[in-house]
C-alpha cells in the first residue's frame, strides 16, 4: 500500500526519500536516513522504534483490544517518573486525521539537558496503539514535525485498511 498524504509531503520536503514500514500490521512512513529497530517485538506485542541520525526516537506498539488506553499511557508516565524524578507531565488530547489520541506531554532533565517526550494512545476495535517519541529539546525543535508526520502517516494507513 502506498500512502499519499500531507504527512508524506512534509517528510519528503525535509528529508527527501521516504521509506515505508509495513510489518506486524503497522504501516507508516519515515525518513530514509532513520534507523528501524523491531527487536522488542519478540513474543510480546507488535512494536517498532525508529531512531533519528542523532538521538531522537519514535516508537509504536500495538496491544490487545479491550484494555484501557489511559492506563497504558499512565504506566509509561509512571515508568518515566521512576527514572526522572523531575518529570513534568500534562494530560493532552489531540485530533489527528479524524482520530482522537489521548496521552501526556512530558518534560524532564537527562544528563543536564532538557528533554521532551510525548505518549499517546489510540483505541480501535482491534487494538490499542501506544505511540511514544522523545528527543533532547534542541533536537526536538528539528524533529517534532517529523514525529507528527510519521504519526499522521500511521493514522492515514489505519483508515485505508
């Protein structure tokens, strides 16, 4: 399946060639020079993490339907709070491609650098999807729109299935 959308235009404009991930029932576009890792998928749930050439990353996982998306997002926040005692969090909802994603915006210090992360959940009849992205704040300025375009391409692909 080939996804043609506003998100693809945004990614191509900034990064040229795009790749499409299409495994485990997860489909999205990402910049060609980013690294894909599926090691965490073994025997648990479908998950993929895509790393920028620097240190930022965007992760997507599919979990069984029937759970509580907010509990999944809160579990991520609790894990982050245990690791980063100065974690600031704000509950958010956003609409992307006609779908409502709920979750949290996070800010914290790591190695004396400020970092931003986002955790979002999306519930469908067949799965609960967890999206997580994170970057040091100077890189966040450069890649947050890439994260948004990758998320939008995933949602576009969901609608096409």
